[in-house]
């Protein structure tokens, strides 16, 4: 990941930790008046802090990703910064925004994702959230441990060290196995986060 992107992510995380700690401090501070007034003031302050944090996260998303329309209560975010792929950094980035590497469950979802990523260019591989690290050629999603649908995989069987799954644009964006750290210039790579839509609690 480019140093400038790493720095931005660090700033977002530090800001989130600061605001969370600050909001918690407001709750524990003695406030003159009734308990109801105290609770109301704390809730209002916490909501303002959360709104500021949400605004910062959304702003950083716009720099890092291309965003899909809503699909069944979630969106897909296609990275746009790096021409390489590191699976650990991709997973951590998705988790920071409340999501995970995309996990395609059926043909309708695949068609939606394929139509979305076809809008963009400059890459040939898109990392999704599956691995066969536990058992070779048995592909499971990392967060649910569910099997990847068989229609999705265009198997190549290029060796036991290729334990990550990518959508590949030759042809039709079916999935192929490859290295989890990908640096081949002829095959620029992106990753795809799947993130549920936020519910506004404030």
C-alpha cells in the first residue's frame, strides 16, 4: 500500500480512537442537574462525535474506493489506489470501514458485481474474500467459512502457494487462484470490499 494511503488510514484510526475516548469521558463527567439532563447531554455529545467520525470515514472512502449502488442492504467498494495486492492489508482496510473482502453467494450477486467492476479499467484482477489455505482446492470464505459457489471458480491449480481468489477479466470475471501478495506488472490488481449500509443510531 502506498505510504500516503497508509498515513491517511492511520490518521482515520487515531481520530476514531480519540473521539471514542473523548465521548466516553463526557459520559463519566459530573454534570449539574438531573440524571436525565446529564444523560441527554452525554448522548448529544456522543452523537456529534460519532457524526464527525462518520463524516471522516466517508470522506476517506471517496479517496480510496469506487462505490457501487446498494445491493440487498450493502455496497461494494473497489480499491483504486494501488496496482498491487496484499491480502492482509486489503482485509484490514475493509474491516476498518465495517466490512470484509467480498463474498459472492449466488449468480445474481456475481452479475451485480461484474457489472459494477466493468465500469472501470486499469486492472485485470480483483481480490475477493476466499482462500484454500486449509485444504487445497477447497475454497471457503474467510468470514463465514462457507464454500465458494462452484460456478464462480475457473480453476487453474498452479501450486499450493496460490491461496487467494481473484476475479479475472479473461473472460467474464470468473475467479482464479493466485498469490496473496501480487506484484506482477502485467496484471494490475485491485481488491473488493463488501460493506453493509450503516444504520444511523443518533
